[in-house]
């Protein structure tokens, strides 16, 4: 989810940071720049580390008209990135309509589709639809192992073959469409997937695909609270140490060493979650902090409500998380953690300048 022009993006963040930090300190709400949208909570996977599939899915999800009305609210006019997730977004037959609405209402926003890859042909159809309508779209899927190992982790036979086919097709489309689309996949690092890390890394290099190692998060969103699948032994620490140098990697190492990972989070300031039932929440970690529902109030009214003020207090008291987009959007909002990090690790700045 990095910018195509990372240095220019950092310059913009640098100018915005003082205002962001002052506004947060004074409890003055900012407008969202990023939006995580759960288009559905239905899921066709059976992941061992996520139990969303065990929960009863929402039947009365937001309709395309409701989505259009919500995103047309002035609150969201500065949104520059929409992450469409779930559940599994491709289970919605009107996904193309949703993406077209997002682009029509917020034409400057780049759109991401996060998918488990179990419906690969459907993903390709959505990407082709987006490009046909001049929509910039990024596709992120998951790959935690190779072959039957992955099927076992994800709980669905044949999952790897489908993801493998999808990634090859997306790479081919990327060659044709250029910057209109990008492809990446995430590797969820837990004890069970650790032995496959290098094999999956080599796979990504062969396909020339961005490869993001993601930490295992527990929250009510994933319905996995209490599933302790990561242990801070030396093998895990060594695996994290060889990952590309980043602020998030430093936080992982702190967590593994039982150190504080608290940071200035900008949930409910520069980003938020829109659930498929219309509820606005701060983030995935605070999934059950229900600020308001767009079916009953406008997003603007919700954003400036007493409930939102209370939610921001909860955010400020949060002890931190290792969610990649939540922490990344927060660091971009405050900028100075990035600046201090790059001063300590100048070679990392060179890598970022190249978009790596």
C-alpha cells in the first residue's frame, strides 16, 4: 500500500504532520485520508488463525446506493485510499458496482481489493472491469506457504493452486496495464508459517511481486482473541531481524522482547473503519467500539458526535498494535516517526525512494 511516488508522499506528510499532531493533541477531529471498508463479513476460507468464517454473516449489508450516499458525504472528500476487504469481497456479486461508485464519488482515491484468492476468475474480472473504467486498483492476496502446506493452514483444499494461478494472471495484467494496477501478497507470520518464510520469499522473487510479511493480530474482528499462535523464541526473533528494515519491524522486535509498542495512533482522526452493516469504528483492534451507523446518521454527524469523542479517548489509551495499515497510516499522519527512523537507517530511505 505504498505510494507510487514515496518521496513526494513523504514530503506531503511532512507538511501535514504539524497540523495533524496539534489537532490530535487538542482533540480536534481531522478528516479521513484513508478508509478501510469491509464490504462483507462472509468468508469462504477456513483459516487456522482467523475465525471470521465461524461467525454468522451479516445479511443486511450496505447496498450500493447506501455506499454511494455514505461516500458522498463531505467527511470523506479527502480520502485518497480505500481498502476493500471482508470477509471475502468477491463473494459480493455487485463488487464491480461498488468499486465504480467509489471511483465516481472519490475519483482521486486509489482503490485496493484484498482477497483470499479462492475465486481467482472473479478477481480477474473485477480488475479488468476497473481498468476498463480507468480506475487505479491494487490487488492484495495471501500466501503463507507453498502447496498443500498452504491448503492446510487456510483450511481449503486446492487453495494454493488457485492463488498461484491468480498471481500469475495478475502479473501478466500488470505488464499490460502498467500503473493502473499492482499486485502484492501478504504472509502472516506465526509459529506454523515460520518454516515456510524463505520458500515463499523465493516464490515472490521469481514472480517479481511485492511481498509483505504481516504480523498475527488478535481482535474481535478476527474472532480469534486468545489464540496465541506466536511465541517470542529466538527463531521468531531471528526471522523478524532479517526482514527489510522498517518501523514496523522494529515494533515487532519490541513486542517479541515484551517492550512497549505504544505510538500515536490516528484512528478516528485520519482513518477509520466502515463495517458492512454501516457501523463506523476506529480500527480492527477496536472493532466493537461502535461510533455510529451511517444508516441512522450522516458520516459527518457521527464523526463529530460525543460517541466519536469518547472513541478517540479509547484510541489514545490504546497500548499499540502491529496492524500494518493502521500503524502505517498513523506513522504517515505524524511523519516524525518516519523521519527519525530514516535518520537512524539512511539506507532504508534509499530503498523507499525506489518504491521498495
